[in-house]
């Protein structure tokens, strides 16, 4: 929430040029950019350090995002440990079709689980660059963000006291359910939303990948996805009804559906293993416009949500962070506010491009299971075109790899 004055029963106020709310990839990247430029900041996180370093989330990084991290000295572990992916595979109508996007473009994907990246970024920010961070905070509130003197207050988990932090800017990086998104007045922000009307059962399996690349299965029973995460763990997705209960999906049912939906001529069955995560994700997107209100700048899922259909969420968050971190440094160190003035528009160009691609790809993934013969037929036509037309293949590859929008 936002209010005009901090809690009355609070400890003496602190001051930092920037307060970052949320210690995910966006918030920690911004913090590291600021610390590298000797700009002090405070990162506030409601979870513990142990929790964010273990929380499984996204894992696919575009080359542009990795190069952005590398230029800022934040990619050493990633480059040493991440898997390089150069192709993916579509399976439909009982056949398999390899899509060699690196041969087309010279560009590849990196697979590096988000919790590993967060671990790297926390260590660099807190342990190497000496950045201030508070874990386990409660009741975060934003104050006076539409003035030149914003502040953030929170309850300290150790003492139970309210702490007040005065600042010049607030970076809202606390995700879809955080407080910073809600701080934008309804009459000053437009939220555009799209609901796909489907769910995905998100699974982590203690099982080695059954292919050396990502698999997309388009089947009349529903979409299925196979995403390698490590030598021992694989991410799977199964299309399901929105709002479905994960407990409806027993181990046997999950593997029966995965085997069926990802089956193709000439390939062995999937390697099965114990399921260590089951969550149902209702597929929807939203975009907040503008991403700025006064001295509050939103980044990542606080500003826009892209369903995992196109694996864009973490990449968009990082690109936001590069722009916002660099813009804050330019303003605070050099008095140049040009980048901050253009921040929202620059981010939204990329965001809307990814939103459009997500919609297109959703139809490819889910058209065959829609129950509509016409949609199923047009979906198969789109898929065949990827392998019959070099122009269509290149257009898909550029969007899939994030090469169609700069940062």
C-alpha cells in the first residue's frame, strides 16, 4: 500500500538513495549495478535468504540477457555452469521435428535455473559488493512516492519495530503479488490483462532429461513440455483445466499423460522419476502502463506478467533491470535523467512484443487440444510452415531468441 506518512511508532529514520523492494533477479541486478557505481541502496525482501536461493522458477536465458549480465560482471558462474541450447523439438501428429535455431541465427539459449542466478546475485551484492539487504521484512509500505521525498517503511523481523527509510527513488521488483504494484493509483495506471482460459501443471521431476533439448508436444489431449534443468532434474508442463488441484495428478497419471503427449515415432519413452514439485499455473498475462509513478519505478513481474508459454519472464525482468539500474546511476552520479525519463516507454516496447509472441505461441501449443477442428487445422498449418518456409522459420527464431527487440 502507499500512504503519505510512515508509521508513528518507528525507529529513527535511515536514508539510502535507492530502496529496492524485492530480491529477485530484477531487484538484485539493480542493486549490483548501483553498488558497482558506488551508489548506496537498500534491498528489502519478505522471504529469507535460504528461501530465495532454493525457490525453483524459470531457467531459460536469452543470449542478450546473459551478455547484459556479463558486461556488468554478474555472469561468471552462469557462463561456467549453464547449459547451452541450440535447438528445440516440436512433436505433433506422432512425428518429431527438430528446429535448429542456432544454425539459422548464430544465437543460442542458456539454461540456468533461476535459483542459481539469484544465489549468484545475492552473493555478489551482499557478500562481495557490500550492499545492504534485509530479509524477512514484513508489512512493507510506500510513502510519498509522488513527491521528491519518498520513503519506505517496514517491520523489522528481529525487533518487531517499524523502520523508516528515506530515499530518492524506489525500485518495485517484488513480483505480481507485491506491494509496489498496488502503490500505483488506479486513475494513474492502466492494467491490460489477458486470460488464456487454460492451466499448466508445472512439474519438477528427479529424472534426467529425456532429450538434449526442449520438447514441445502438441497433442489432442493437451500440450506437454519438457525442459532440461540439470543432469538430474527436468521441468515438465502439462496442460490442464485452470484452477485444477495438483492433488488430482498422481505420479502415475502425470507420467501416463507425459508419455502419451510427448510420444513420437522413433523415440524411446521418457525417463521417469519422483515428482518433487506440482503446481497449477493459470495462464494469464498483464501489463501495467506506465511503469513509473513519481519516484516509483516498477520492474519485472511487478510491471508485467508473461505466462511461461514463451519463457520470457526472467529475460524481461533482467532487461528492465539493466535499463533501470543504468538510468539510476546516470541520474544519481551525473545528474542525467534522460534514461529514467524514457524508461517506461523503452521497457514497454519489448514487453508488448513478448506479449504478442506469447499469444501467437499459445495458439500453436493449445490449438490441437481446443476441441475445435478448425483451430486444430490452422495450428497444424502454422507448425508445418515453420519447417517448410525459411522465412517463417527465421521470424519464429528471432522472437523465440529475443533478437527482435534491443535494450
